[in-house]
C-alpha cells in the first residue's frame, strides 16, 4: 500500500447532543477531528500507510487527540509536542431548514505557532507517495502558512504527488487573504479539490449560472473554470464536490473532475442523502476516498466514484472520522444503496 502524509490541525470537537441548540445544551458529545486528520483516518482505514503531521500540547488533552489517531491506525511519530493548547470547535448540528453552526476556539493553538524546527520534512517525505493539505491550515496563522509551504517544497523535492482541498473558512480569514496565500501555494499542487465557494473565494474562479441553494448546477460552468484553473496553475486534476442543499437534513451529493492529460470532464452519479446524521467531515471523506482511488490505480472516473460513495456513507456516521470499510464503499459505488440489514 502507498505511504500518504497529511499535515494540519487536529482539534477537540464539542457538539450538542440530539440536534440541540447551544443555549439548550447541558452537556457536549466529545470527539476529535480536523480536515487533514480526517483524510488520514480514511486512508488508514482503507489500508494505506497514513502519517499525520501536526503539533499538540504536551498535556492529557493533546495525548487524547494523538490516541484518537492511533486508534484509527494513523501514524503519529511525526507529531511534535509543545505549545499552549489544542484547538477546540463547538458544533451545533442543524436539522431541516435550520443550518448547523460552528464556533471556533483555536487561537494560539499549538499548530498555529509551530515552526520548521519542529519537523524533519526530509525524513517525513522519504519514501512517501502522496501529500495532502487543506486551505484551513494556512488560514490558522501566518506561521502555519509558512510551514505549509515548507512542507510542499519538501514534498516536491522528494517527488511526492501533492493534493490540496481549498476549504475556505470565512471565520478564519478573508477571501482577499486566502487568494494571496493560496495562489502562491498552488504552484506545488497536482490535484486541486474544492467546491464552488472554495474556487470563488480562494482562487477567484466562479462557475456561471450555479446556485446550490436553489439546486441549480451548471456543469458547463464547472468545466469552463476547471480548464481555466489548469491553464493558470497546471493542475493534473481539478475536482469539485457538488452539494445541493435541499435542507440541513436532505442533500443531493455528487462530484465532477477534469483531467488535464485526458482533456476530459466527468460528472459522477448523484446520491440523495436523507436524513443526514452528520455532514461534518463529508468533504474530507470525499478527498480521502478519491485519493485512495488514485493510489489504488483506478482511472480518474473510478477514483471519483469511489470518493463520492465514501463521502455519501460518511454523512450517516456521527463524528469527524469516516469509519466505513473499503467493501462498504465498493458496494455503494457498485449500485447497492438499499441499506438492507447485513446478516
């Protein structure tokens, strides 16, 4: 199996039980997660050698975060210790027409103050096949943005394929700052992943005549901006998830991809996900599934279908991590979405 490295922040997640609003909650459900950590868990779960790079505080909460990764067979030997605290995010899960809400408490987290002295990137990328990061990590701090670029440079030095999920977070930085930082990082990226908001806010490409809130998707608009993105940044693949939000509990879910070498655009099958149990981590499970497809030697269409199916299943699982098996994903991608009891 392939060696994959991901780098970013793992956080403590505190979520309200039973779709309660924050003001109602007398307790929180606890788990750990974060964009790149979620991708590492998916890939480890599918049998790949996944290593996660981060920095956590040297205290029991930091150890719990590391233990959550070890439990999922993610490599943790490159996790640095130190800094002030582990980042936290609070999740109020929505239902029907009430949207979910996230509150961040991650200022001065350990990864936000990490430097190159905390990591030996040459050793980390020795023998690696793939490196994945997201736009969340550079948004955490200027230091984290510098660290991300150093990791990208080391990955390219070692001939590693680099993917990025653009993942715009308006609560972390502005579109103007995102475009400045991320446009620079795109020079290292082979596979660019995102959605319509990410492409617009992070790189300045907006598909025409598309409104996901009303269910209007203009696939020709996606194909057009994908080709423009390839022309500007020389990506091998540009990939977008396509979420049609009928409500917080009812989504249409599919994806599309453009292959530079094949000069071909492809739209996956669409799944209707209803009711949604937990959509947080859905994009990460999509990225992890699609990366797995590529690492398994699938063609770009098959890899995309694997990613979409993996993510559709993630929406049925509480928590950040996608805990489905490779067989579960293959069955759904192959057409078995019956949900019948297995006995």
